[in-house]
């Protein structure tokens, strides 16, 4: 076997091996990108849920304040009815 034959065989074997190496490397990079996207998506979802939860807390607080004001108004009206001689 001369040098030209060894070089040709090495090229025939080296080409597919290099292609497989590139394919494997790309597959690993794609997996890492997918995992990164999953973490980023989870983080975004968590942020959105926390914002919605805060909005709901604010809404509940406003409704409780409104309910307390209505309870005070009812108590005032009952007292007024009693002062006028009626029964609430």
C-alpha cells in the first residue's frame, strides 16, 4: 500500500466520521437550546402567575373594603330605623 492509497482510505473514512461528529454536536446543541427554552418558558409563566396573583389580591382587598363600607351603611340605617321607632 502506498501513501496515495492510505490517504484515499483515510479521506473515505474521515469524511463520514466528521459528518457524524458534526451531527452529534448539533444534536447536543439543539437539546441544550430546548432545555434553555423550557427553563425560560417556565420562568416567564411563573412571572405571569405571580402578577395575576397580585392583581387578584388587590381585587380581593378592594372588595373587602367595599363590603366593610356597605356593612357600616347597613348598621347606620338599622340604627336610624330603631331611632324612628321601627324594627329592622
